[in-house]
């Protein structure tokens, strides 16, 4: 069973639209959740972290966590072509500080 | 803004050779990590290091791998006898503490084993 699952995409959205990226996980003991953006050939860049159920907003980004349903999502408002990248979901489980990554969702924002 | 620095950016090596990948973590950070990403695959944890000791390692981090903090600034990953399947991007990260606000990764070293 995969620990962190993401749809590989590509997810295509028009410029200015809301992009919705989803991630599900298998370990109920997962504690901290992160969204990273990765451009091709580059290192992952941290977008935001979320630890509690509910929404967390940072600029155009909103992370949503639902531990009961074991999913975390990222909404990108007013999507721009520069947002075109692979978005990685990562988490930590109890007793460890290593990050477990999903395979990522490729987002394409069409101008 | 402080950043994690990795060198070299790209290294090509012959199978069976030893390689050392270098990282300069952010200066007041105490926890250090190596991850790798094989082309087209997910980012995978290799090892974490604190207080001059390995604090956690994955199944990937076998006897061919070692880490060291040889001085106050560098953090290195050594692969003793490289295999073709070691070809990947290797990312270093560091954190000040264990509060888990999220890593900042270095720019990575692309290792190609031929």
C-alpha cells in the first residue's frame, strides 16, 4: 500500500482559475504535512505546512487537512503560467522526522 | 536569505568508483538530511544526522553509503562503490531544530553513474 498518493496528472487549468491538488495518505499517525513545488530539474521548494485539521491560507495558496478522511489538498487561486510545476505532498509520521513524499502532481497553467 | 549549498551541481562517475557529495548547511542549523530522487520518481529519504551521529536512515542507506560532518560547515555523503542505480539527484537539507516547519533543500547534485 502506497503511503502517500497523488494523481500524477497533468492537471491543466486556464490562467486565473483555481487549481486543486489532492493527496491521500495511509498512516493515521501522520502528523505534519507539507506541500512542495518542484520545477523540472530543480530542488523542491516549500510552499506551506499544515498540522491541524482545517484550512491554512498563505497568499494565493490554501492548504486543507482532513485527518479523519486522510487527505490533504492544496488550492492555488488565480493560477499563473509560472505556477506550472510538479507539486509534491510530503508528511511525517509519529516517531520520525523523515519526510515521506508522494510522486507529485504535474500542474500546467495555460495562458 | 540563507541557503543550503551543494557541490558539485553535476557529477559523472564510472561504476565502482567512490563519490563524495558535499553540502554546506545553513550556519546555525543542527539537523542535516540527505534525500535522493531518481529521474521520474519520488523524493526518497536517505539519512538524518544530528550531533555527529546518524539519527535515522532508510533501507536505501546501506553499507555503501556514509555521511560525515568533517568540519564545522560541511556535510558530506559518500558512496563507496557506485552502481548504475545510484544515478539520481541528491538533495541536502538542514533544520535548526525538530519542530518540523519544513525543510529548505539545497539545489541538488545530479549524479550520473556510467
